[in-house]
């Protein structure tokens, strides 16, 4: 296989705040949490992705874990570059000596010019010869299978780790766009706060995230709710480890405030949408993607507030990387969707 890839190697990368995915030859070859572990004494990256995540919140004074992307922006440039390099190097089939490496990277739409340059620099470090950047809502729309070039409006909501991006797309452009920092990470923090307040229980980020995934819900009146689960943490009063039981209603209550913020932004985007596009959206409904789309009952909740049909994309955690892969494969057709740097 390596032989056939001798001259060009093409990679599509979804650089997410929570997860980074890479597609090569139409296959997802990397799907890892966006995190690195750094040895502070040697100032060296010791692990990336899942391995680094296993160390998260369990580190000591010579070791720290960093999530280089936070709130949809690159919070730590050096760590971001190290992570991108580390993840690309995970691809086993990397005979890159004589290859022409072409990369399309999907970036959060709130990224600044300086941050963009940092992403381009990371691509330089892995010897990319051609690098393109594509904005997340566009990649998400492509990945969902929408015709982004049509003179027709589509409303896409991508709820990732750091940001929720709400965009109306038509004629290959983003017509109206809102990016808010209320997304998966904040939902997780909401659960930590709720357990503190309601049960005097202090839990870590990973426990809270697991609870969100296992019994998470956006509404209390869920049809077919999951069974309650037990969560472990530290009793805030006694300081002793403790276990309690929680269910989907707890999570719905914990997330209510944040979900209201998401609703407000969706309503704002609908309000700012030109009327001809509104009528398209009325007919076509709303598409939900990103890991947050997996929250039970979120489609129902958004449908109740907007009175529109809400559809969860197939495999929402991978829609963006699939769309980025499509942009890569058809880079001449979709060139206007991307920023390019040639070396
Ligand atoms: N089943 C689920 N229910 C609710 N949230 C989920 C579920 N699965 C993943 N998530 C959340 O989705 C977010 C990651 O989504 P992703 O689209 O990969 O984000 P990003 O694009 O920012 O990397 C995380 O906050 C994660 O906790
Ligand atoms: Mg994403």
C-alpha cells in the first residue's frame, strides 16, 4: 500500500477541542482526545491522545497534561504543534521521505490569524507541502451530506468540546454564524457543580463526563431513559470517598442553564437569517452534529423551542472529519471553501 502512496500522501484532520481525527484513504486512522502530557523537567512531550488522557488529573509535580485547544481557540501553541505532530506520526504508513504531503485541517471558526499561522506551522513541522484550512461549520455541513453549493439555506449546529457553532450555510458561504463557548466541556463542569451543590460530592472531570455520556439528557421527560448509575467522588463534608446514585433527571437539571444559552443562540441565528433562507430552513429543519449531538433528548428540546424539525447527523463525532476528507478529495472543486498555504 505504501508503494502506491509513494508520491502523494493526503490527510484530512479535524482539529477539535476535545478530539482530533485523521482520515487517510477514506478511512479514519486516528481518533484520539486532543491532549498531550508533558514532562516538566525535560520540557518534553511524553504522551499524546489516549495515553495522555489516562494521565489526566492524576499527574504529579513533574508531569502535566495540557489540552492545547480550549474554548475553540489554541490556548497553548507549542503543545498544539506537538500534538498535531504526534498524532500524524501515529499513522503507521508514513513513508514520507519522497512523498508530497497534502493536508486539509479543519479549524474552529473563531480562530484568529495568529492561531491560523500556528496551525500552518505545525503542518510545516511534519513536512506538509500543501496545507489547506477549512472552517468547522463548512466541514460539518459537507460531512452531513448537505449540498453546500446550492442556493438553499441549511442550519447546522455543531456542539463540540469547547464551542457550539451555529451556522446558516448557502451558496458555499456562511451566511449567519454564532460561536459560543457553551459546549461539552461546560456541560461537564455543570455536572461537577451540580453534584457539589446537591450531593456534597466532589468528582473529577472524567467521572462527570462519563456520567454525561451514560445518563446524560437535555430533558427530564425522556422517553426510554437510561438506568441510574452510581458515581464516586469525595464527600465535601467528611473528606472521605463516597458513592451516590444519579439519573438522567439530575443531568437535565445540571445542564439546563447551559442549554438555555445554546437555545438563545439558535434563536438569534434564526432571527438574523434572511427570510428566503428562513423558508428553506423551515422546510429542511436543523441538523445537529458534534459529540454534543449525542446528548439524549437534545433534538426534542431544540425542536420544542424552535418548532422546527431537528435531525441528529449520522455518526456525529465523525461528521466534521468526513467533511474535511471530502474537501481534501475535491480540493480543486472546493478550493473557495479553504485557506491555502503553499511552500
Ligand atoms: N454520548 C454523549 N452524550 C453527550 N455528550 C457527549 C457524548 N459523547 C461525546 N460527548 C461530548 O462531546 C464532546 C466532544 O465532541 P467533539 O465533536 O469530538 O468535539 P470537538 O470537535 O470540540 O473535538 C465532549 O465534550 C464529549 O463529552
Ligand atoms: Mg468538532
